[in-house]
C-alpha cells in the first residue's frame, strides 16, 4: 500500500511517497503554487499516477498540542483535497519536521536556491517516515 505525504504551505508544498511495502519514505517533489485548489488538483493527480491509497497531511501544531493559524489552514486544505481525491486522508502531527529538515540541509551544506526547492520535500519525507514507523510498530 503506497502512502503519499503532503507538507502543505502557502507558497510551497512538499510531497513524499512511500515504497510499495509502506516501509520507507522518499521525497518526490515540491509544488510551487499558492492556490489551495490548484495544489489539491496536482496532489490528486500525483496520487492517482502513483497508485497511492492514503494521503497523510502534515498538521502543524503548537508545542502545547493546540492548533494555530497554520493548523487551521491545513485542515481547510484537507477539506479542499477531499473534493478532488478519493484516497483516505489522514492528518499527522508534523511538529519540528521542518526544523529537522533544515538541520539535515545544514549538515549536508545545502544552500541557496537548492535549499528552497528541497526543504519542503524533505520535511514531507520526515513526516511520512514518522507515520510509517508508527504504523509498522502496530500503531
């Protein structure tokens, strides 16, 4: 069962995909679009093309486990995506995923334009791997 993951952002959205066994997450691409409708349509196309059965959307939460403005926007985006995609859609706590992605990019000395094009995809990969690890441990 393939799982697609979305790190939704207002100007960039990272996409990651699991392998066929649902064990490993792989960064796929970054969508550069500001329209939630256009992003949802692109994600639905990717899900269909890649035969994904589930879409995990990273849900940004505050450190005290509450939802802020970004979390609310993400939940609204999830509703838009449901209009275009028949996949199961799950939200998953993404706290510190972007921080982890930036740390990795710092360690690999990835800078400039390259960094902007991969940080959201890498964050989606980190979110997806967290979800897959949880599921594979019986969660």
